[in-house]
C-alpha cells in the first residue's frame, strides 16, 4: 500500500468514525465526490482554513477574486483519461480499458492527486454573487416525473394524501 493510499484510508476511517464530519464536508463541498469532500474538509481543518466554496485559480480570477500570495492549494483526487496503443494484454477484455474507434487504441482512466483548488478563505477581492436558488414548482415536478395528481377520494379525514401506483392525491 502506498503512503497516499494509506493516508487516504486513515482519513476515510476518521471521517466515518467521528460524528458529523461527513455531513459538514458535504455541506461545504456538495459538488464534489464524497472522497474529495472529506479530503478537502480535513485539509482545511489541518491548516486552520475556514471551509467554504472551492475553485481553481483561474475560476477565482473569473469571479474577480485573487488567491493570496503564499496560499497552498487544496489537493483533490481527479480522473485523468489517457489513450494508449493496445498491446496483446489490453486487447483482451478488462475492467480498466475500453476500446476506442481505432482498434489499436484503448482508453484508460487513472486517478491522480492534484493541488489545483483554493477555498474562499484563501482569496481576496470582489464579494461572491449570491447563488440563484431555483424555486420549486409542484406541477412542473409532477409533470417531469410523469406522476398525475388525482382527486382525493378517501373518507378518512386524518389522511393528508396518498399515492397509488404512479399517481398521488392530496387532501384539500
């Protein structure tokens, strides 16, 4: 086991055993995988950085913010896809390779750790714009899911609604 793998295993072990860690990590880094959420959370705690929105250096520049001099990037695990010439070994079916258009090429996905991300607390500049929060529309949700709303026909007034097969009813 490599030192990176061993370190990640220890990190995951503490995330699972310490109450609230996974929840806090998800709250701050919800657009990342669970592994990267925990990895980012622990790096922030280890360095005394306030967890928060995270982006690459170029993305912070686009947002009018600049990474402070001397700040160390957050390391995350990212997939890298490579195309290689097929060998006799890779021409046989394997879980890690997929044939491409050219019969002699295979696509391989590897996961590598890269220090490319900075959290909001490591930057200065313009305030971030408030994120647009979409409104929820019951009719649109039901239509998108293909669920018809049928008339409420129960005689028990304590029932607030029901679902039958792919339809729902709500007590008026």
